[in-house]
C-alpha cells in the first residue's frame, strides 16, 4: 500500500488538545481506533507538512487558486 493507492475505506479523524498538553490525532475506521499523541512542536511540524502537501497537490492538479475557508 502506498500513498497513491486508493482504498474504499471510510474513516473519521478528530484532532484536539489533551488534558496533558499533547495534541491528539484520533482516527476511527470501523472497529479500529488509532490515537496518536504529539507534543505541540511535533504537531506544528505535521501541520506544516500537511500545508506543503496541500500546496503541492493544488499545483499538480492545476487548481492553483486560493484555498477555501
């Protein structure tokens, strides 16, 4: 399985702070639950990687317009 392989799997993602000062990314797919905790600095690095991937995907798809909010 690679980043370009599509799958027909539904999943939910939740992102938020924990009561211990961590950032949790929680993924749920069917009966599988994956909690991933990151310190704030790691979470910021992940956010930067997501923004860079979004920009690259936008360029690759020819949708160079501004992002929607």
